[in-house]
RNA sequence: GCGGGCGUGGUGGAACGGUAGACACGCUGGAUUUAGGUUCCAGUGGCGCAAGCCAUGGGGGUUCGAGUCCCUCCGCCCGCACCA
């Protein structure tokens, strides 16, 4: 092989007068096919024991029909990591799949009469082709869609396993019900109290739903956040807030009216049991049983409860709403004060979902209670005395005192500080059986029931006699019926003529299938595990998941900071508890990318315009004038904001790749700014990236004819060749460091600098040893750029090594030679009193004494010293000399 | 309201407490080209003829030295929110 290359290189070949442009349209598919042919990105389900595994995963896409720039950014970032880690000697798994269940497919069915399955799989085919054009180093053999029976059937098995393990519950809960669409809506789907699709007023309805017991893992999910050291703090904080641990007490209050239905007690949760003696009322949520009891005997109470319910769940509404209440007439006894009782109110600010749905009101030390008390003329008794206040004279206005202080007016708690009083009062409550110290969590169990067709059927059969019965495992999968009717509102599974009618697996009598399907967040909660053995008969196979999990680097949008990431963490624990996995955390490293934004444009009539409908010219003052293409209609240039279909400020990745190639798109998206920030997509930026790909190709292809064969010796002596080699090896070090730190924009800048250095060295092509140095530089350039622009890297490498079999995609990462990282001389900044006055060039290893002498000899330094004696000399080797006078 | 983050040229952004503005976009001038969304060269933070001075949202502090650390104010962004 060596002879062959030498022979070719020896052939005289005149440099062409004009260099051919890099033909990305031909090169990109060719290299993609070559990677594919050599299965460069395939890994075994069970890696060899001595291999260093690395699992790179980007959040899989919903198959909406087309990829968007957010996908391009996401998958480019992941591909850089995958290609880099592969070159660093890791066995890299980098799979792709589809989060394929969900509402849009059903909407397509209703609006256009296309079956959700066909719509989804057609979209997948489109989007797969688009992703393949990006040249991603994906292992397509692992691909699956969550709507494949082969996937959701295994999910049903997990559901049954979770059920057996006590992690599934069926319970009644309040839901957002869209009466027109006949389905439950997620909170995010309720907009100003109305269904986002139907526009119907959303009702609060109590429904029997399936729940996954995520709250059982609340403590673990919170504590384990500390160990996720490669997660952004922001995400950990958001999860921590969402889980919402708070310490306090549950206190039972005895109702003084024995005629009230139920136990004759109300239980409240409080984080301030120390203020129990400052109580002036008790308040319950409108959905609380006690409110119902009041409503049943008092029409005004009933009216107030109905009003609260109508108010809906919209946050905006809640924020605006003033604190309102209704006195039920019931009273509760104080736990420690004999004969003292307080009124029970229904209050619109008490949430049934949090704590016990009931609170005790202490206006003195809770601002919200204060407002309520002032409005309804309730007592305000301070029980925490701020430091330095006189207990005899201390009073409160309209602002509650919430800080620490000394307890007073509080019987056995008097004189204690707040933490001590909390401990003491809990002790007393527990002793007298009136309450307990508890930890309360904001996290709720995860309701997964959706009244939808296009989702994973919940594998349950309802029998009159036996209740909810699991579908026997041998009857799995429960397959979605194909013949469904979308002409009626509601869940097609529910009004399917035959599907739901089955025999009870336990008693054999006629029974009914569960027609609810799983929330699609369930589907995305374990796909990363399925990728390890996508064809397995079980949900996962232990050797595969044990070897590959956790995901080493997960990459996706910040919008999933809570739900998807929290659900996946829960699932991983639940799968461990049911023997499917041995890890507890799914994602060891998480990177959250910023959004892709674009200017928005509006025509004269206020309609939104796509960027390609707009053209620009320069005004006399240099500002841009925008008009509609092909007309002189003025266009208003709007804000730069996240690309969205509604504002039409989108750019189609397919069009960009067609015009400039995938490498250009990838290069631009990486170069613009740090990947965790929002980036602006600009036409000029893409054009600049395109020019750089051409420049890189020119540098390499223009040099080929004049280069010595691979392996030619390097010149030893100092000179231009050594200088170029130093640039090469410094770039290796710098790019490596940048890639390690996700500073892809910096990696791009270093490669730009290096290309500039190679371009400058062209002028000295005749210097001794320059040929070998240039070959090394150009090959290194290609290999360092390869994670970002993989096709061009192959093309350049192949041009430099005609006939060589090696692919950059299979080559190890370049190593920087420490010898070449050393400099012969250093430039030191010379400061006087911290201000830069001169720079001096000194040989490496120069004595400090001599450096100070050189520094002080500088004319500018002398002037700055102004004849004053130097009091202190500071030398930071390789950086700076600072003279203090 | 609570929590978090961020303010650097015309723009995106670089910068282990050590020469602020790397690199790129844009712009200006020049050259080459039949042409240019081509290529090449030079310039490009502000003020100043220059020496030089001033500059990282404002003010203060720590330090020999601060874009970087601390305090404070201002502005913007994000998350959560009648959470008891």
C-alpha cells in the first residue's frame, strides 16, 4: 500500500488552474453509504468486558412529519459527542427512535380521515430520510417507534410488573374534563379555563384513573439529585422544587358539633405548628368533605362551593382571584386550650391537592392568612416575638411576621425559639394523640389514564365480580384494533363494537377491557433501556442494560426538565425494583440545549411571512430594508424569537441541506454560540459556514499535488515547518479541551484559527520539511473537524491519501505531541501597578532576575515608574510581570 | 411573592484572578474576475494628529492585579407559585 501511494505521489501532476468546488451533494450521500456499508456505528448488545462503553442519546423526536431546526441542533450536538467519544476509543452506542403515540395522529385522523398509524409511519419514513441526510453517526439497526406493538406490548408487561410490586393504583381524582372532546386534559392543555382544541369550558370532574406511585420514590428522587454531578444545576433545582419536600406536622382538630357527618375530625397540614396558639380559624378547600357537609345543609355554602369549582384551574385566574371564604358555622376545638374553639371556613385559596386540603389559619405569621383575617375581621394574635420587641407592646399591622423570634402567648411553648417550639409542640401533639410530625411532598402520583385511541392500551380487564383484573401475561400484547371510527367524539376504543368485550380472565364471565391508554410520557420513560436490546422478548435483557446503562450523555431541550426527566428517573427505579435493571439513575450526564430562533416578519397587512418570502436591501444609513420578494410591499422586521409555525419564522432544514449540505448546516449550528444558549439562525451565518467548508476543501485539494507521501520525515530544525507543526499540536490540545467541555463554538474558532495558520504557511511551502508539516496539518484539520463536519473530513482525508482504506470515522483522535506544545519563547505582559505598559519576549526558562531586569528596562515601563523605586515585583510565569511602586 | 441565571464592540461571542474583545458575522477600503451569495489583501471598541487616555450595566469593596471574587443598586431572561 505504501508503494502504491508513493508511486501516485511521484507522478507529476500540474495543479489545476481553478480548483473544483467541493461537491457536497455528491460527497455526502457517498460517505453516508460508506459508513453504512462498513457498519461504522454498530455495537453489540453486550459489549466485550474490556471495552469502554459510552451511551450517547438525544431525546427522540415526535414524528410530526418534518424535522425542524431544533432537531438539527439536538442531533448535531449528540453526533459531535458520539463521533468524538468513538475516536477517543469508546464503544459508542448512539441509537434513534420515535416517540410515536400522541394526539396529533388522532387529529389527523379526525380532520383528514387518515388512520393514525398510517399517518405516523409515513411521517417516520419522511423524518428518517431527513435525519439520514444529516450524516449522523446513528445505529439505525436499533430503531423502533413507541407505537410498534413490539414496544408497547413490552410496556404492558412493565405495567403488570409494577402492579405486582405495588406501584400501580386505581383511584378517584379530580381531572380537567373537556365535555366536547370527551376526554381528560392535562393542565397544559387547559388554556384560560377552556380546552385547547374544542374551546369548551373545562369542568373539574372526579374520575377513576390509573396511577403510578411515583410519590413512593419522592425521597429517593430528591436525595439522588445530589449525585447527578453532570446535570445542570438549574434542572436539579427545578426537580427539587417540583418534588417539594416540606417538614411540618399533621394536626387533628375535633369538631365541636357532633352532628357533622364523618369522623368528627378535620386534619390539617402545617409547616408552622409552633404558631398553633396564634390560630384564629380553620379553612378547608371547596372539594373537602367538610365543605360538602356544609353545602348539604346550607344553600349559601353550596353556592360558594360551586363558584369555587367554576373558577377552574388556570394559574392566571388563581393569581387574579382575591381571597374569599365562607363561614360554615362549624367550629373546631383548639388541641391545647380547653374550651377554646375556632370557626371553620371554606376558602378559595386552600388546595385540595396539597397537604390535607385543610389548614389552620394563623394570621400573625402567615401573610395569606393575614389578608384573609383582615378581610373577614378575624382575630390576629402574634405568638412569635421578633428580637428586640417588647412583648407587652408588640402588635401587627397588615403584614405577617414570618421570621424567627421568641414564642409568646403560647402556654408551654413560651420562651422557645421557632425551631425548638416546632420540636416541642410536635412532641406534645404525638403524646396526646392529636397529631404527628410529618414530611409532606408536593409531588403527586402520576395519573396515566388517557381517554385516547393512539396510545398504549392499559392491560386491565374490568369484571363485575372480580374488579380490575390484570390481563394475563400470556395474553399480551393487548393490541390496538385497526378498525376504528373517528367520526364520533370521544375515545374510539370505547365505542368500538367488539374490542372491549372480553371474558374475565379470573371467573370467565363477560367483562370489559380498560379502554384508557397510557399517557405518552410513559412511552418515553424507558425507551433508553429498550435501545440496549431492541428486539428482546422481554422489555429489556439484563446483560445488555447492565452493560450499557446509564446513558452517559443525554441531550435535549430544557422544556423536559421536569416531567420527562423525572418520570424516567422514577421508571428506572421502578424497573430496578421489579428486577429489570440494576441502575437507579437513567442519565449520568445531561445537557440541555438552547432553542433555535429567527427574526420574524410581517407584511403590510400584518400577516406573518416566512423568511424565504422576504428580501433585503440596504438603506442609505446602512440599516436593512425588508420587502416581500418580487414586490415592493414593505415588511416589518420583528423580534428574534423561537422558531414557530404560527409566526412562520421557521427555516426548513431540508432546504438548507439541499442548498449548502449537511456539513454546512452542522458547522453553522455549532459555531454560532454556546450550545446551551438560544441561537439565532441567520442566512449570513449559514453562508459564512458554507464558505468555510469551501475554504477548507481548497486548502487541502490545492495542496495535494505538492505534498510528500504519508510518513515522510519531519524537519527537526526550528523554522516555518516547526512553527506549523506547533500550531497543529496546539490546535489538537485546544480542540480536545473545547469538545470535552461542550464548548463547541470554541472548538470551531480554534479550527478557524488553524485553517488561517495553514493558509499563511502556504507562502512558505518551499521551506525545509514543510511538505510533511503541511500534510500533517491538513490531515489533522480534517480529523479535528470530523465530529462537526464528518463528510468533508472524509473527503479531505481521502484526497490527501488516495487509495487509502481508512475512514476518519474509524480513526483514533489525534494526539498532541507534548514536545511540540512547548514554546521556545514566551511573551510576558509587563504591568506597572496592574496596568499594562509593555510586553517582553523571553526565552523559556529565563531566570526571574533577568525577566525583572528586562521588564524594567522597557522605555514605557521606565516612564510609568517615573523614577520611583520598585517596592514589589510579581512574576506569574508565562503570563505577567507586575511592578509595584 | 419565592428561587435561579445573565448583562463584554454594530452582532454572536472568547478570556485557569494575570496582555479584554480570540474566532466568526457585518461593515469600510483596495486587488482579481465577463460576472459573483467568488477569492485575496488591509482596516474595524470609543476619544485623540500623536503620545496616550477611557472602556466588560451603575456604585462600592477585596487584591500587586477584577469581565471573573464579595456587597449594593439597575435592567433583562427563565422556572415555580394562594404549597399551608
